[in-house]
């Protein structure tokens, strides 16, 4: 199946326009046999101009029993994400097995505290089966269906501890220069005594939607989450712009509003904006 694209000039061997997700997968497979190369999973970026409107130090004051703990509104945020192909051509040559790891960190480098602590470090290991598909719906091609398990935690203890486990499915659709991904999930319940955040679904919901538009060397993205509750409706919205800057990396502008930018703030509504550089993107 081929699509017509006015802004994406990549061609396959037959001269047809390549789909964006299909091209990324082809580029990835060229690297898997190289032991010196890591394959990116989620975007890898470094935001050096990160501003949070109202960081909340309340839990940290309680945990460390220090009333003078405070946070700078300006800090650094970065994400490191990689995946590894474990097995391929499963289930009749249709599926591949991956494991991945994502680290998202918030560094109080501009804090008056001489130690400049990390306010939060979220760890996200996961494993999933990825199936290449090809059926079309309303003119969109379903390129991938992923089914997996993900654990997310911040490695802290006491009132700062946050963690949860989920099973999920991701449906990736694309058409021309647009790519959409819908990721519903179901939380794996924990014992009440060991659950650090029993109400996390009330804030982060049960799904995540990503939309991407590629225009030449620019990539515009949107992420949306919601708990779909009529009362106490909560969610999050993130807007991204990746733009040309250098041969080795691109410029990156990110705005986030809502719940769950970090695990420690899962039930705290935050409004942040930042600019930095991006090393790898979704596409």
C-alpha cells in the first residue's frame, strides 16, 4: 500500500512514496546487527530551558523533615530511551519481541542548594510484542500493533515513593505525513498496603493518544491523556515542535499542562514549558 505525500520525498525501491513508520522500521533493522549502536525507543532530548510554574516541595519537606526545602522554577529536564530487539519473526513471521528502557529526569541544577539535587528520576522498563499490519481504515493504514507490559517507578521510599504496573496495546495509524498512536492500558492492581499511589488512574487515566505531523524537517506533535470521568475530569496535554538546528541534533520546544509529567507530580496539576535539543524523535 502506498500513499501520496507532498512533503515527504522518501521513496522505496519501486519509486513509490514510503510511509513514515515503515521507513523508521527499515532504518532500525539496518542497525540491529551493529553491536556498537543503541536503537532509540521514545524521543531522546535534553531541555536546558525548563520552567515549571509552581513546583511543589511539600512532600520533600515531609520526607526529609526540613521546612526550608524549596525548588527553583527553572531546571533541566532530559529523557533517555532505548530499545533492544530480542527475537524476530515470531507467530508466523509477523511479530517481533522487544525490551526497552526510558529514563526521564528533572534536575534542579539552578537551585540555591549547593548539591543541586535531582527532584525526580522516573524509570520505565518495558517489554512488548510488535506486529506489522497493513489494513486500512477510513484512509489510514494501521502499520503496527504493539502489546506489552510496562513498569514505572521513581525508586524513592516513604511519601516520595511512586510506582505502578500496566499491560497495554498500541495501535499506530498513518496517512501521508500524519501518524497517530492510540495506547489504552489496564493497571495491574497491587495490595492496598504496598500501593504508593492507589488513585493514579484518576489522574493519568486509561489511555494516551499521540499525533505527529511531519512537514519537511519540522515535526509537530501532540500528546493527550484523560480519565474520561464526567466528575473530577483530569488529564494532560503536551505540544511539541522539533525544528532544524544542527546535523547531529535538532531544536526542541515542549509545553505540558496537566497531571503526570513526572510520577512525583502525578496528582499535582503542573504547567511547564522548555526549550532544548532533541537527538532522536518518533520519526
